[in-house]
């Protein structure tokens, strides 16, 4: 891929994709490590919580982004919580939520 021939929008899209891929990779590796540690502790007759001295909980993954700012695709919103200003501005400009969907 020749990144020098890409437009600014294409580069920002690519950057957002790379950031999501990195986060996803790190999350998968952490889950794999936790499963492996839990299995090893179980083989030795313990729970991981007993060995770590606390309760081991799995955190929920952050909500996936559903909308992106058309002017800056690095700004995203999951559809949860307070609407970002760029989302309200785009709606006021005549765009629909489907136009902003990823």
C-alpha cells in the first residue's frame, strides 16, 4: 500500500482502523493470558482469586463506535451517553444518523 498516494480522509480512516486493530489485539491477548492463568491455578488446586488475594473480574469491553464525524473520522461516538457537539451540528446541517454511521 502506497500511503503517499492516499488522501487525508483515507489516511485518517486507515489510522482509525489501525487504532481499533491494536486495541482489539491487546484485549484478546489479555483475555488469553487470564484464561491461561486461571487454568494453571485450577490445575494446582486454587482459584486465581485465592492466589491474587482478591476477586478477579473481567471488565466489560468499551462500547463499539457507531458514528463518526465526517470532518474528522477519529472522532467517534457509540450512541451511548451525551451526544457530541459534532453529531448535533451534523443533524442540524441536515444529515441523518444513518449518514454518520460507521
